[in-house]
C-alpha cells in the first residue's frame, strides 16, 4: 500500500474523530457556561469596557475623518 492511498483512507477517519471531539468539547463548555451566577462575569465586564473604549476611539476617528474631508474640500 502506498502513502497516497493511506492518506486517502486516514483523512475521512481523522475528520470524524475531530468532529466528535469538537462536539464533546462544545457540549462541555456549554455546561460550564450555564453554571455561572446571575451576575456579569469579570471577563464580560472587561469585554464591555474594551467595547466602550473602541466605540469612543471610533467616534474620535470619525470626527478626524470629517475634519480631513472638510479640509480637502477647502483646498
């Protein structure tokens, strides 16, 4: 048996194993998530803070872009 036929046989088998592994890992993670308390976790609050900072930066960049567009039209 040559290597190409061996790889052809192994590839679908590995795909099945990987999919089953991902399904099991996903189910395990979902169970962990549902066991959290009612409050917001520290990771969620950290993400919310980062999102607020990014929104502020986005607004600042929009203002700068508008200023540059106005400057370009004036020339």
